[in-house]
C-alpha cells in the first residue's frame, strides 16, 4: 500500500537526518539491521512494537511516521474520507508478513498529538502461533463489529460488539479476530515520548 511506502521512506529520512547508521538504530532498538533495512526498503510490514522502538530511537512520536500536515487546531476526520484513505497494513508477525490488520489513521494531520486513534479491520487467521507485542504505553480498544480475542500476559479476553478494554501495553499482548470472522475496532494507542 502507498502508506506503507511512506512509513519506510520517513524512517530512512529521519535516520539520515539524525546522522544515525543502521547499526546504531539496530543496537539502540534491540532489532536486527536486516529487519530495519527491510522496513526502510518497504519489504517488511512491521507491527506497531518495532515502529514504537524505532520512533523512540529517532526521538519522535509514533505518529511522525504517519503525519501529512502540521495542524495545530482540532482535526476532523469525516467518515467519507476514511473509506477513501489507504489503510496501513501491519503484520502481527513481521517474519511471516501476514496482512491481518488494516489501520485507518483518524488524526494523522494533528501535530503534537500524544494519542494515535485508528479504525482497525482485523481479518481472521487460522495461525494460532501468535507473536506477542510489548511496548511502552497504553492501549484502548472498543469493538465496533464482530468478536475479538486478546491474549494479555497469561490471560485471554473475548470482547464482543460494544465491549472495550484498556491495558498497559508493556505487558505482552496480541489482538486477533475471534470466532473465525472478521472484526472492526476503534483502537487508541498512547506511547510516552
């Protein structure tokens, strides 16, 4: 997708502006040089956790990778524009490069934001070998359609339409569609800067 290419280009551009080598970013983020190169070259669709690690190393907000404009006032996102926007696809397992989640940013034009609200379409998957994510911050999820399952630490939570959950994202977690059907959620991610 077009937006994925923008993310890779922005990461590479920011890394070069800050005069950081691939080796330095890899060492500081705990990621491999190969993984960072694949993200920058748009060969890998990263999950949020690696993007958050890269953002912290580069000293920017996660939203910097999605920003289009620098709007200081309120930002309105009309439902008509959500349908037309290219979603951002992330894999929950970057090694397998599965596109099981499409994120639609709701505030990419707002500068200086501390929260990242998304509408997220979650496709069902038959793979049960989930790679859990951990990163600093908090997440809020509200189920708009379908059923989702959240593995959080050693617990598993099933949420149905109208249910919500708020959790610390430093605890290992994984979000996926439940009941073998697609789902849609409103997700808000906060990462301290």
